[in-house]
């Protein structure tokens, strides 16, 4: 398969999985409520996403870098709200 198509598939997958966090960020922001979100899940997930981001940087893979950079920011926003609205 052409490398351009593989990158396109990666970018599409990255866009969809990253965008899945946007509704949670918006809901958390609007309701100012995080009791149903696990602090430890958010913390572990954010560390995992950060490691994926580093991995993407090391292998110079744009879809991996972009997806994990944006996802990391979104998860950090949710984690911030989790700590703020305890």
C-alpha cells in the first residue's frame, strides 16, 4: 500500500479517537462536575498518552504525534477540572 494512504489512515484514526474526548471536555466544563470520572484512570491515561507522544516524536510519525499531543491536552483539561471541582 502507498505510504501516503497509510499516513492518511493514521491521520483519520487519530482524528476520530482524539475527537472522542471533546464531548467529555465540553460536558465537564459546562456542568463543572467530575465525580463520575476516575482520577486514577485519568492520571494513568495521561501518562500513557504522553509516552505515546514521546514514541511518536522518536519515530517521527506525524499521526502519532498529532493525535497524542491533542489528546494529552484534552485529558489534561479534564484532569485539571477533576482536581478543581472535587
